[in-house]
C-alpha cells in the first residue's frame, strides 16, 4: 500500500496541472493472487488530515504508535472487481534509518528507505488476506513530475542472510544514469556496495523491458506477477546475488510511456476521482 499527497500516477492530478498536491491525495491498496483487488481513489483536500504521527486520507490512515506503523484500510476497489477493502496492517521496523538518496543531482527527487527491514501483520476482512511476514517501508519526495526528469528506472529490494539489499537503477532524461546498491543491516546501518551487474530478464505482458542485478552467468526470473500496466510492473523476482539465491519485490517504470496522453483516460478507469469528503 502507498499513501500519496500529490498522487503522481493519477490522471486527475496530471490534468489539474499538478499545482495543488493536497487536492489529489489517496491511499493505494493492492492485494494479489486469486481475487486480488486494487484501490486508488483520488480524493480532494477535504479528505486530507496530517499530524506529526498520522496521515489520514478519507476513511483510511497511517499512524506511528509505540514504534510501529499502524495502517487502517477502508477503501473500495476499482474495476473489474469492485468490493470493499477493509482491515488493518501493522508494520514493526527492526530499525528506522535517517538515510536519504537524491535521485537527481539537484535533489528534485529523493528516496528515503525509512524501514528497509521490518515485520508485518496483515488482517483484512476477506478470506485469505491474513498473514504475517517480512516487510518494507520507504518514502519518496519530488518537486517536479517524474516524466520531466526520468526515462526509466528499476528498483528492487531483496532480503538476504544478513539483512536486505536495495538496488535503484535510473536513466535520466538528460542521458545521465544512477546505479545504486545499498545493503541494510537489522540495526539500521547501511552501506553502498558494488552489486552484481544489471541483467535483463523476460519482458512483461505489456512488453515492458526489465532488468535487475544478478551474478554473472545467472538470469533473474519472475516467480509471481503482482501488477502489470503499460508503463509499470511490480512482481516477485528471483535472482542470485553474491552466490546467494534471493527473492524480493521488483519494480520497473517507463516514464516515456507514462507521458503518453493516451494512457490518462485508461488510468481514469482504475483511478476514480472523489473530490469531496466530510469527516
């Protein structure tokens, strides 16, 4: 799930000129597998409440309490499976980092891995949507539209025997690149590592190019599809890093495709606009 103030993938926010991010906020929730659902309702500023420890957008909220992130979900999924998505998610970090990584030289876009290693408990009101496991929590900030500064990027987070490793590989519009590999320890310590080379693997159903890091002579593979859109892919990928076979969440994003105005009406089907909300 993702909390947005200025919903970067909302067609309504793009059509508005992106001048009022607080008037285009949402809590995006997605479940996967059989009977998976997707909710991403673009809400107006009357639905937004913020405090030091809480972000609330309409009926859903994220709140820090006793060292944990408590998330209350109350959303309605979009087409093709319209239904209520309701319940709680609790994320307990092993540590909270203070690390930030600028994605552009001028700092117009910043990634902050808040809790790269965490435990999660999921309890949603639907059969099979209750489980516990390892989790991850990060944040992104930006002052410009993504498609103004980037062509493509891939991101991945892989749990390892000693913690977790994240890869961020970015191709900017000016021709420059960012290739970052960071290893995180359970106590919050982080260090840049060289990482194996970026290695292409099978394209998505929308023919989106993908790559991730892999030891020479090995090829990554998708083991679970999660979200497949014309410009974006999220999946569980298996790869080999430093002779260790790992599985983690992988994302690929093509901002050149996203910039195509034809996509915006398609997105509006999946991202409804609800401008008015009263608490």
